[in-house]
């Protein structure tokens, strides 16, 4: 009987029930989208922040070279969540006796790590060098091949392209690590690491690397980490404030629609009461109806909300926001709670009224 | 008669009007707050991004190559050109002076410490120096341009001969804050231990004047780091100023691009070369545009949600009054006059709710700005008519469906109480 009443209530007067359901679905969708965005935005922004380059650096203690197995160890510690690039440095002499710092590195990886480098052409064959703009003006003003010497060994290099960063890299000459090692025999002394993760994860990585590589200094690059944490924190706080406001507005929308819907049915309420239904039963009936509405609305809204969040992710970050199913319970419970409140509130107001008054149309 | 109808409707049905009014006020309030936050978020985040430090660097035009590895300078100290310290306050006299958050001059020199055989790098700079240009006073130095520098102990005064010791160097030399250290045959007090996570951890940092005195070159500065608020780079920003003509040149010069601020720095400081630090300047634009885009989309969601809330409240309010419509129609009112009555009521509600909501939203935005960004979020007064117009349009749109249905309803059924 109870079930039948519920079914009839939903199928008769379809228009009103549908508009209440619509409000519920939209509210749940908006809440889902905001929560999903809030949870996922950190990962999305972190990816953007990794364009700032390395956030951890491994340096040999007192300027020593790193142990030969340092890079594989770092790579295995990163487990695919970042990029590690080795750098070796020496001071070489040009043919007219000027000092210039030469660095050997993995150029393909540097290109990914330091995406802000403005490079005219990346070297791709052996004996090709990438010259910082200021170094280029000294060693090869006309773009001609040049010689560099280090401890009696001379190398002949072709300038492949020039590099502009506005920082100390402008004074350097970059070679591929193989050319560099064949020429100087010097091993990398620095590994720059761009690791994607929260500050706790970075701290754990640093701890782990310091233990596996005891002869090195593993340091966070505070400039990058602190600014990132700050900007990320402020963005998330703003988004949280926006999410609270939007969810509150959506809940308000549901509340006003549902209260209107229940008020509208005060004649049903009066008839049930006149026929001898107890107040508990009537409240239970309306509550069950509201809960069912909330549940259906929450499920439908969740699906739409995930879609909206994915769309925002695609438009703004060029990568969809991953659906988070762990927010489903929150949306579900929240929807039912709002629906229950908006159903029970008018019942308490109507309880004091005599059924006869309502039925008479007053 | 029409005016009286509207007036009586407001006087008699306070509860219903109140519910719809609250919905409009809250909806408009949320919309106002979100619009205000979204329009200002660019400035706020741009200021937060300045915690990444300087985005421009000024060096002498005839500079020689830097020869340093891991922050240790291997260049002979006499080598290279210098900028003149006396020119620096001119930075605050440029066209974009209000966009300059701060600047810090640097003078690295090589010194002997404690008659140790090895040379160490001594870096001279401003910590928090008060400078004057014309009548204007301002404070600048590494504490503004390098906010990630942390000091254990105290920051030295710019006019003192106290120094900071880098963390790693302090550990190596076994010194702590409050000890003395002998630099270039003079005893200096260590005010604090500096931790930066960079090359400075192995250096001694001293006031610029003291460093110049040790070097024997008063007024010498090797380079200047400038932290400026800039506009993200676009295709126009990348144009070479030499090729621009007339109005285009003026537009380029008067936009706060990193490139045009660098150009003006070069004009302000004689014999200098200014360049953007690409790592900071280039990425700033991307991060900023992502966050702005995100807030814009979220604001759209907020506007949508508040529009929906207002519509729902209006629809409910009108739906409840079918009996009245029936009565009016039975007494001979046309559909048009009934609709006009409802729209007039909706207009009044929208205007009152919109005005209240705007005030509430402004307060809310102010609160968000204060608690998240520690600074004001200002609301443009231009927004007020815009918000009111939006409130009226949304209220009308929300009411239209309900009014249409109410007007179409047969008066006989309505009066008999069947809905």
C-alpha cells in the first residue's frame, strides 16, 4: 500500500514531480562538478607548475662527481613520476685563452625539463653544441666552428643553435653527455629532478634519495617549491569558497522547489489525515518520497556533473578531469538530506492546521 | 488600479514574497561575489606568482661571460663591467614603476675567510633598503625579490657591517648566528644563518656597501634582479620594438609585458642590458591563464546555479497563486493584464533583491579577498547596473513559464480548487 501510494504520487501530476526531480538533478550535478574539480585541480595545476622545471637537485658532496649508479637509482626512485637529467660541468679555454663553462647533459631530456629555454635549433649530431647567447658572442660570433681545450685535450665543435634563458645558462655551452665524456672524462656532478607530487611526497623522495646515495647532497629547490605551494594553496582556497557558495545556491534551489511541491499537496495531506492516517505515517510517506527523489536525483546528477567537470578540464587544462567516485557518497547523502529537510519542514508547518480548513480551500 | 493591485499583493502576501525575495537576494549575492572574485583573480594570483622571485635581470652591456659552477665564481674579481648603484633608484621612476614589486642589486666577489687558503664567494646585496627618488620613499631588497630566503637569527641592517652565512658554509666552518668571522682581514658579526636551497647556501651574504668597500669599488653592482608584475606574453609582445611604428610602438611600450618593462629598464639605467628571466617570466603567463580560465568557468557555473535558484523560487511563488488568477479572470481580466501584474511584481522583487544581493555579494567578495589573499577585492561600481539587469532578466525568465501556465489555466477549475 505504502509503495503504491509512492508510485501513484510520482506518476500522477508528473509535471510537478518532474520539475522537483530536475532541480534535484541539476543541484547534484553542480555539486559533483565542483567537488570533482576541487579534488582534481591540484593534480592538473601541478602539471602546469612542472613547466617551471626541476624542484629537487642531487649534487655530489664538495663538488665531487656523483657515483656511476646515481642516475639509475634516481630513476628507479622516481618510478615514472618525474624526470631526472644529469649535468656535468667543466671550465674550458677557447683558442684565444678565454674561460668558458661547458656542460655535458642529455639534451633530449633537457628539452622536456626546461621547456622555457628559447633555442634556435637543438643539436642532433655528435660534435654539435648548443651555445648560450652570451657564450656564442665570445666563442663563435659568426656561427663558425670553434675549438675548446680542457687539460690538454682539444675538441672541435659546430654551433648548432643558440640558447636564450635570461639566466646563467646564457653563458654556457651545452654538449651531449657522450661527446663531453669522450673529450674530458668528467662524470656528471649534478642531477636535476622534476618530480610531480605534494610537498610530503617530495620530502619522502628526498629522504629516500639521501639514504640510497649517501655521498651526495639531495636538496629541494625552495624557490620553486614554496612559490608553487603558495599559489596552489590560494587557488584551492578560492575554488573551495566558490564551491561552497555554488553548492549552497544549488541546495537553496532544491529547497524552494521541494517546499513548493509539498505545500502544493496539502490537500493530499489533509485527505490522508481525514481518513485516519497517523502523523507519523504521513511524515514517513512524504519523507520516503523525498528520499527517493533525492537518491534518483543524486545518481543522475552525479553522471552529468562528472561530464561537466571533464568538459571544464578539457577546455581549460586540455586534459579531462578524472571522475572521482569517492565523492559519490557525499553527493548522495547530501542530496537525500536536503530533500528530507525540504519535505519535512512544510509537514511540521501543516501539522497544526485542521484538515477541514485545508479541504475547504483556505 | 494597477499600482494598487501590485502594492496590495506585496502588503498581503509577505511570506511568499519574502521567500522569493530571499532566493533572489542570495542568488544575486553569490553571482556578484563570484564575478568580483573572477575579475580580480588575475591580479591576485599575479601577485602570488611574484613569490617565484625576480622575473627580470639587468646586467652591464659590456659584460664578460659568467664563469661559475654550482654558484662558485671562478672569474678573476677584477674582470668584467659594473653598473652604477646611483642609477638604481631610477627604476622607480619608469613608466611602469607601480608594477615594480622590488629589485635587488648583486655584487659577488671572492674573499679569503679566516686566513683559509680557499676563496669563498661574498655576495653583496640590499636586504631591505630604504631608498628615495624625488619625494617618494620605498623599501627594496632580497627580502622582497627572494621571498624563499629564510634566515635563522636576524637579518643584518643594510648600513651595518654584519653578514649572513649560508647554511652549508656555516656547517663547514662550524659557525652559528651570533659568532664572529674574519673576512678579508676584518672581523664581522654573523647576524644570521641563511637557507635558500640554492647556491647562496655556500656563500657569505653582506650589505652591498660593505662588499663594495672590500672590493675597493664604491658604487659597483654586477647585476640587478627586478621583480615586476607583468602581462602574459602574446604574439604582439614578441614583436621587436625596433620594427614597430607610431601607435603600435606606443601600445607595445605602454603594455606591461616583460619585454617592454625590460626595454624600459634598459632606458632607465645607462649602459645596461635588461632581459626577462624566461623560467619565471614565461611560465607565469601559462599558470595565470589556467587559473583565470578555471575561475571563469566556475563563475559561469555559479551564475547558472543562481539563475536556476531564482527561477525555481519564482515559479513556485506564482504556481501557488492559481486561485487568484482564476478569480481575476472570472472578474473579466484579460491574460495580458494578469501577466503584466505578475511581471510588475517580479520586476519589483528583482530590483529589491538585486540591490540587497549586490551589497551582500560585495561584502562576501571583500571577505574572500581578506581571508584568502590578505588584500582587498574591489568591486567596480559599473557592475551594479549589470547585476541588476541580470537579476531582472533571470527573474523574468524564471517567471515566464510559470506565468504562462497560470494564465492559461481554466478559471473554473482554479476556483473549484482543483489543481
